[in-house]
């Protein structure tokens, strides 16, 4: 083998100007410096070791976020083939049963996506399942935030943004399932036509403006398409960004525990732990959506057929998240007013527009109402255990119960046929249940919360049950208790117990005083340091006694 | 570093401060994991994670095979359900691949990355007072520079002009749809295809219906014969209002008011199929009770009693179509509906519609 000729290192021909040697051993330093010199990357990123606390309930919002990303990805795929047009065409695709049937281009292109585009059905089903997941995760996340008091100062505005996201998600979902123009979605649109028509004063105008004339017209699907793929996703994207920005600014709340205070945050660094955990979780959520799309059929529009305004199927129902409105529409009595030659359709307006308005308004103002009742103006970064805020927890469960009753009423026909009861009886029952069940739920929940508070006190004073039954020398049986760790004792006793405001005529009026008393009363007092010490003494004596008894087997001595 | 929470004026500052009878024992001691103390356990975890990632390429190849090699119409029986094979295989491979990536990343974070909890400081949401004062001062300087305080019309003029610009934007939407004026309503939601002499035809076959072909208890979904001349949007809009149901009941078992004596033919009555609640097509017929139930919201109408509401959220009776027979015995309409079909609307007082007790 020929050796390469030696090169004289001092040869001027070989002189190269080398850049100054990098100080940092980090391979990323080069490109990072390049970017930083142009956009100030280091300042932009801030602290990538930002602390995130760990708790399963913090994943719920993440599921919602990831579902949104999945919806964007799959939605882009669907727009490539979907045609938002109500122009009538004759179906010529591969689905035999529909060949030759006149239908809208929207429906025909949905069939095309489902039968002729490879992977089209899968993506359609992932999209629909992800939409369900999106709303479900948002709902669960909202309940988590509510029950733990995470909406309190300084996070009230972020809570309101969340309520906005929630309300828009419902409209977005509705717009989405109206697009295929199948029998079910057309029935839903017809319901909306009746709903907007019921708005007092301007109903007919809203109807004509929305549909471009009489129902169904030829414009509603192109318009809803714009709403579904541009307007609301844009708003959602903006609000989600604001939601996340505020989350980062406020930092995450954390559960109370040893070492955790209002002034610190304890957990794992964003990089690398949460990059891996959250990134991995995105893939898991995506995987679940894909597997649902693969194995669980959803919205088989080819079974429903194209929209026909003279047809409807029994058991027609909207997607689950509109079920509460559907239920309210079903059980509201047929109230109609006739004033000065006009008709006021309360039977549709109240349960439809009214109930949704009430839900979103009540959610949006709750943080301010609670703060007004408790007079609490301080910042909160430690979460409440739901039991330690019995009235709030009770109100939340009452709200869930009302929602659940309305939701069940949305399936009153299914309940009647499945349980072989009279449809009319179910409807009458639900009319009462939507008012009574929430009250019962409130009372029961509050009692459960107070019992749990009591059991916390027990646990702090007497420790945890060991399951070891000890027979005392004089023949009595008792269970030995083991004292709990100082950390647990701290976690169980650190919560503040708000006191009722005293009416003083000026700032605190009679109503506020009364509400404040209602909010604060009944709480089980936390054990005092003295009580804990006394209980510990007693336990120590008892343990000595038990130990002595066990050791000696002697039954003569008594204390 | 001090925190702003301490400085935030609060009438209930005790809420922010820990108020526990038990002293805070401080951050719990870190307990090492298996993989921290046992090098072999860490090695195993490492192999597991890499194994999961190594399975991803296999699944991706499976996806490609399913995409290109599996015929589109192949079916797959699974747990008694008939699945489209390609759809299922594409989802299965892609879903498992995504799942493995996710599980691998999380497992990596859980067992191999350092799990030392760290504690960060938290600051109040509010800006420091000096920052607030600075912004207020800057604002003041800025406002002063605009001379708006001396020349007040600048402010109100700009606000008014900006506000007024909303008007062109809003007015541009006035063509969203036709205005539902009285004349427009009379042409659209207050009228249907029905008119004197229009034949009632089966809604699928468009065959004319003979009065003596109908049996007592029978229900027929029907449309006006002139519907088939329309197509596209006009067809759908007309169908959404004109759809009817024809029922034949025993004339002695039902109540026919004086004013509607000649709206029917030997107990054959004809009603709008469009629910007066929110407009669903009604179709659930209870032969024995003569009740018609709407499957959407369960409004129930008594067809043996002029379509009055007997249950549910609908407020108005179902409009009845006056019918008769032509010279050959086929059913024809005597006129359009006497009241608009479908849900009530604001501009029309529906209290004059047929009610219990009317004759």
C-alpha cells in the first residue's frame, strides 16, 4: 500500500484559519449560539428546568390538549377529500347499497372517504373519537380544577378562558357532526333550525340569516365548514395558547404535602422528565384514539343514508356532550306565550339557549361568587382536598347531578324501552328530578365531606389501623393503631378552615353574612397541637401496655 | 428572594400561611428506585425500552403492507363484529407503534432518568409595585404627549369614528339570507306545495293513492305529486314542509269537529308530518290510541282529535290538510294547510290554531 506523502505542517499552502476553539463541550452549543444570536433563544426559552408537580389528575388537561392536536392532524387529512357542498349528485362510488341514489356532494364525499380512500375511514373514526375525548377530557379537567379550588386567585381569568374553550368545543363538535349531511346530522340541523327560530324577537331573522333562507337551503354546510375548520379552531388555538401561557406564568398548583408551601413548587424538571413524560403521554393518547378508530365503529353514516327531510329514526340523539341540552328540550313543558300578535316559544328557547347560557354563565362567575362569600382575597397555589371545602364540593356534585339528570332525560325514550317503563312517567319523573336530585346530591355530598374530615381527625389523633387485634389482660379486645408519619399528619392538618364573615352592615351585608355562615359552618375542627400530643401520650401508654401484656402473658396488672 | 405574596395586602393573610398543629417536616427524603440501586435492574429496563422502540419499525412495515397489499373490500371477523380489514390493520399497526413510543418515553423518564424531586420558588402573580408605578408613569407621559387632555375632541372623535366603523362590518352581513319580511314569510315558511287539486302520492313510489285502497289503522307517508318536478335545494326545502301522513281511522271512534267535517274522506285524515316543536318528521304511529309520537322529543299528537297535543314539549296541534277525492277516487288536497307547518315563529300568533274545544 502506498503511503500518503508527509506534509510539512509549516507549509504556507496548508495554512488554514481555524475558528476560535469552542469552550463548551456541548455539541448543541454551536447551532444554539447561531439561533441565539438571531432570536435570543436562551431568553426566549427561559427556564427549561421549570418545575412541574406530579399528580395523575394533572393529566386530564393534557389529554384535552393532545386530543386537540390529534383533531388538527386528522382534520387536515379529512379536508383533502371532503367536499362541503349541498349540490345534489348521484352516488357512483364503491358502496353498492347507495349507488344511483341522489345525495349531497358532502355525503357522497364522506362515503368516498369511508370506502374509497385508503385509511380514510380510520382517520374519520379517529377524528370523531378524538372529538369525544376532547370534550370528555375538558369536562373532567374542569371538574378537577373546580373540586380542588384551583380556579381561585390568581387563576380566575384562566378559569374563564377554560369555560370559553369548553363552550366553543361544544359548538365545534356540533358543527363537525353536521357536516357529512347524513340523516342523523340533518336531523340535528333541523333541530338547530327550530332552536334558533325560537329566540324571541329575532328568531326568524337568525334562522333565515344562518341558513340563507328556508331550511335546509344550500348554504348551511359550506358555512358550518368554515366555522368548523377555520373560525372556531382559530379561536380555540388562540385561547389554548393563552391558557398555556397563563399556566406557565402562574406555575402549576400543587397538592399540599410536606415541604410544599404557597411559595414553592415541588416536582420534576420540564427538561428532560416532563418532555419525556408529556411527549410520551401524547403518543399514548394518540395511540388510544387510533386504536378506538380501528376497533370501535363510530357514526356509520352509510347506515343512516343521505339526509331526507321527511325521515327520521327512532332513538335519534346528538353526540353525548349535547345530551344535556337534548334532555332539557325533551322535558320542558309546552310553554308558549302569545303577546300582541306574537309567539314566544319558551318550550324551546329556555331549555336550549337558556340552559347553555346558564351553565356557562354559572361556571364563569363561580370563582368570583365564592371569593365574595368567603371574603378570601389571598393567592392560592396549594390545592384544596375536596372534603375540606364541603360546600364547594357539594355545589359541584349538585351541578354534576343536574347535568346528569338532564343528560339522562336526553335518553328518556331509551330508558323507557330498556327498562319497560312508561315514557310519560320517565318524562314526568325527570321534570322533578332535575330540581330535586341536585339538592339531595348537595346534602349527601356535604355529609360525606364532613365525615371524611372527621376520619382525618381520627387518623391524626389515633393513627392508622393495623389490623392486629390485641386481647387485653382483662379480656377486652382492641385494635392496635400505628401512628401516621409526620408528613401525613402535616398533610391532613395544614388546610385553612375559613371562618364566617361577620355582618358589619357596610362591606358585609346580611345576605353576604348569611351565605358566608352557610359556607363555613359545620366544618370539623382540626385537632390542636395539644390534642395531638395528648393522643400521642395515650397511644404510647397503650402500646407499652399492649407490649407488656404480649410479652409477659400476665393478666394481673392494670393501669 | 422575597415573594410578592407576602406583600400582597390581604384581609385573610392567615389563609395563605400554613396553619397546622403539626410542624412541616419538610420535603420527604428521596427513596431510590430499583434501577438506582441495582445495576442489573437498570440494564433490564434499558433493554425493555430499546426493545419497545425496536418494535416500532416492524409495525410501520406492517402498516405499509396493510396499506398496499390488503384489498380494500376485505373483511375481518373479530369478536363477532364485521370489521373492514384494511381499516383495522392500519389502525392496529399505527396505534401500537404510537403506543410503544409513548410507553417507551414514559418508562425511560420513570425508571432511568433522575427522579430527584426539585423545588422551585414561586412568585405572586402581581408585578412589583415599582414596575406598576413605572407603567402608570409611562402611561401618564404618553397621554400627556398626545395632548388629548387639552384637545378633548381627539379622543371622543377617534372613539366615535372607530365605533362607527363597526357599522359597515355589521351591515355587510345583511345579505346573509333573505329578510323574513311578511311577504318573504308568506312565500317561504308559511306556504307549502299543497294546493287545491294536488294529488297525494306515496313518498317513495310517487304513486297516487286511492281512498278505498287504505285500510282502517293504516298509515301512509305521502308527498304532494308536484314535488317530483323539483330537484336539489328547492326539492329539499319543499319536502321539508310538504311531507304528510295519511291515516285511516274508524270514523265512529274519532272526533271530527264541525268545521273539519269535509276535510276527510270516510275517516281518512291527513296531517303534516312536521312536528310543531322543532320540526322533526313524526312517524311513530300508535294504531289503537290514534296517537302519533315524535321520535326526537316525544311530543304526542292525537290524530283522532284534530292532531291536538296530548303529551310532550310541542305547543301547537299538528296542522291538518283538508282532503277529498277526485272523480276517479284518488285522494287530492282541497287547499294548502290552513296554518303554517313546523315550529312556531315569533311573528305569527299561533294562539288561533286549532285547540281543544274548537268546533
